[in-house]
C-alpha cells in the first residue's frame, strides 16, 4: 500500500516514519532502549505496526535479538502474524533501507500520535458540550481539561536518572539531622491526635491513607478531624470531596466540633446564648481556614483527578480527603466487576497522591465480617470490594467503637484507631475519645 493511500486511511499519521522506526528495531538491538523511551505501541497508527512493535519488545525482554525470524515466531504463537502483515511484510521492512534517521522518525511518530489524540479528545468534548446543560459548564470545563491534558501529555524524553546510594544517603542523613534538631516536629501533616502523630509522623506526602469501618462508626467524623487539624489549626490548604453529605451539613459539623456546641441543638434550632457565644468565638477562624469542599454529584475518578489538579494549581492544597470510595466509579468506560473497578480506583488514588505529592485520605466501608465474629473489631480482610485497597494503601486505619454494638459497654465514649497497616512503621491500636454530640474525636487527655 502506498504512503498516499495510508494517509487517506490513517489521517494524522506518517507511515514512512513508522516503518523507519520498526526497521531500526529489527536491524539493531542497540536502538531498542532508546526508542522505547520515546514511543509506545498505541502511538503507531496502523494496528499491524503496533503488533510488530510489541512483539519486538517481548523478544528483546527475553534477552534475544529481535530479528525478523524471532519476531515472526512470537506473532505466530500469538495468532497475530497475519494481522501484522505476515512474514513477507516484516522482511520487506528491512529490505527497504538501513534504519538511519530513526530518532527523527520516532519523534514524528510521537508527534502525529499526539495530534490524533488531541483531535479525538476535541471531538469528545465537542460532543459532550452539545449535549450539556449550561448549569454543567464547570463540570464540562474539568472534563475538557482532563481530556486535553491526557491527549497532549508526552512521556519525558529519556529515562529518569539513577542515583547512587551515596547521594541518597547524604540527603537521608540531612533529614535525620533536621529531625533531631526539631524535636517534636512532624514530617507530615498533623492529624490532631498525639499518639497517632507520634506513630506515623503525620500524614505523609504521596501516601494513600485508608480509613475504614462499618457504617455509623464515625469515619467521616475522623476524616473531618484530620481536615480541621490541617486547615484550621495549622493553616494547611486541604480539600474534601464528599459524595454522602452536603456542604452545609459538613460546615455545621465542623462548627459543632470547633465551638463545642452540641450538633443536635444546632440542627434543632435550640441553641442558647452560651452556644451562640461559643460559635461566635470560633467562627472567624473557621471561616478563614483554607478548606475547600466539593459535594457535587460527579463521583468518578476522572472528575476527581481533574478537580484535584485544578485545586493543586490554584490553591496549593496539601491534603485531599475522599468520602467515600464505594460511591465512586472510575469513569464512563466499564472496568469489569466492581472488585476490579475499586482496585483500579485505589491504584489511581495512590498514583494521584504521588503525582501531586500530597497525602490522600480515602474513606471506605468495611464488610459485615466483623459483625459475624464474637470480637467485633475490624480486620484488614474486612475491607469491602477490593483487596487492592490494602495493597495500595500506605496506611490503613480501622475505626472501632464497642458502644456501637453494646450500649452498656464499660468503654462507652471510647474509640479505637486500629493502625492495621503502616508501610513505614509499626502497627498499633490508639484509643481516643468519641464525642459524638460535638461530631468529633479527641485525645483521651482532652476529655
């Protein structure tokens, strides 16, 4: 097939550049490591070229030379040799040149792929815009930004540099000396709970923290305690994405916890003068706190990622809380079972934490396993929908209150923060006080 015909069949493509890249790989093993830094399989327009490229990488990964014979054998074993053009097509690739100019050809392949993806993203945004209501313009803006960013994001040219252990140790020792010189300080964001902070050194950037419990145990309350500690007490920008509670309800609960005004009085409109005085004293500090709440009903990870990136750029947020994981979907495309979908969401939340270099706290529901045991304390195996939650999390906090099951419990008003997984330290159970009437947990010493 001629190049002109290929251009008509595959717009925004350069068939000659794709052939040059493949030719260089089949003729010289030395070019494989360089090409793989610049081009991915989905960058090739013609499906046959993508199949050949993937087969080359498989042969190379096995330690063999990816010549025509071996690549043909891999394609044949996969049943894709015919779809890749057959052995004759592979032989024709190396018969038409030397493979020189592969770097410029690889850049061309990558650039044309970006143009195609941008065109496809623009078409999706245009289609969505034509069907959207004006009230959804903010959501449309977030989706458009995410689509265009994904289409135009180029892999970094060249692999990330390797670092010698000597250089790494020098930086590590600097951190240790700094910690010794500032006894009592945290390397992460303070949670507001002394023992938990001593155990974890705070919520660390890049970490995924999972808070899990059975319904009505207080997971949202605990997450709000983390947010209050960060934004109100330490002026650290933080964001809450809530799919269960409205923003006014969240604000009321925060005011109750900060002002120590019983939540039921606030909701019932039965506050007395003392309550109003307490509220007035705390209101200015709460109002100026860098805390941002998103309660719109767009519970997809695609939306969440777009919002987080925007807030990171505009508000420099340092803490993200998602309430809750089970109400999210990954996006518009199906991901198989719910187990697989939650696994992918948890993996992407971990990647988001690493990308933005902030801790991400995700609230999750525990299954009924604990309720079927004599000891009602939750365990890691009780995490609902996905074992990948445990795998991807750096820190898992299981929340337990005995008085939720036994009203006359001698431990009424107490709660256990069970640190069941701690990737960078020991596990432990930390006892705190539950002040449900103020919608908060506090250190036992504050009771």
